[in-house]
């Protein structure tokens, strides 16, 4: 019998495995959304700002509403009115309007509105800056609301005085107008300008140069007897597209 020669036990050879570096794959770019790209670039296709002057006939209040509003802003800044003071005055005025309800308006206070209008021509008056920044008819309404003669829901442009109200034919008639009367200047049926009579032929208003007197911006009192009256209930005033035009003068007691 042959004996098996027990050899050494065979163990599997351990082969060292070299770790191969993991290849780095560059991320694939995400395709852009055409709509988002179009939105991001929308500002590139935006039209340039309109730098051409607007047609003055299409603008309210003397046909120069857009221009005088910008001038009024610069006017307020030039007088050193800071934002906090302006905000306080706006809040005060708004509170006064809220207290003056439609049913509480008293036309008998039209004289008080005229006194306020006359006093507010002083640049130090609390209402001066408001009246100097308002459209002409809004400024007259503000005087009426502050005095309690006009309700805050009145249409300032068409509700204070209209082209069907009493015609003021000449200097003598304008001198007889009582204080607290809304004075309107009309081209046909279209209101061009509104002021507030303070007696003796004088009236207060803003942006008055459209009737041939006064300044483009600034609440002031003018002698309306000095206007260029034609004797037929009208005045000759600067035109928009021509050197001059005729405006009819109408009057209505404030708040009626």
C-alpha cells in the first residue's frame, strides 16, 4: 500500500488588485428653456423710453398737465420741503377730507374757503405746497373741502363750475363776484382752468399762465380785471397750437 504524501495545503493565491481610478465624466449641460431665455432677454428688446413731447391738447388743466406736474415736484424740492413734512401734511389733509362728509358740506362756508385761499398764498402756510402741486381745479376743491364748503366726492374738474353756469361778461362783472365763487375758463364745453374768487375782482389759483397772467406753477392771487377781456364774456389767452384763443368765463358759488 502506498501512502499519500501529505503535501502542504494549497491556499489560493491572493492577487493584489490595483484600484483603477474612476473616470470623471463631465456633467451634461441642461438644455436651456427657450421661454426663460426669452424672458431674461426681454429687456434687450424693450422699446426705448418716449422722449418726445406729448400733445398738449390731450393733457388736462391748461393742456400742460404732464409738464407742470414735473415742474411742481422740482418746485417743492427747491423750497426745501423734505419727505417727512410732506407726508405729515398729506396725512393731515386726508384726515380733514375724511371728516368732511358729503352731507356735512355747507355752501355757506364758501367765504371761509376764500379766506383760506388768500392766506395760503404765503409760502409758509401749511396748505401752500399742496395747492401749488395740485391741478388747478383740485386746488380749488381742496380749499372748499378744508373749509367745509365742498364735499370730498365732488368732481373737481366738472363739478365746481361748468360751461352752463353764469357768464361773466366783463371786468365790472368779475369785480362784483362774491368771495368764495368758483371761476371757470372754458374753450367751448371743455374746462381749461378753474380759480377761486376772493373778492374785488381777485381770484386765487395754480398754474395760471394759461389765461395770460401769473406763473406756470405756484398758488397765487391775481387781479382778474387785468385779463384781456373782449367784452363778450370771454378773454383772449395764449393758445396751444396758435398764438391765442378765446376762453369764456363762467362762475358758480362754491359748493352749490
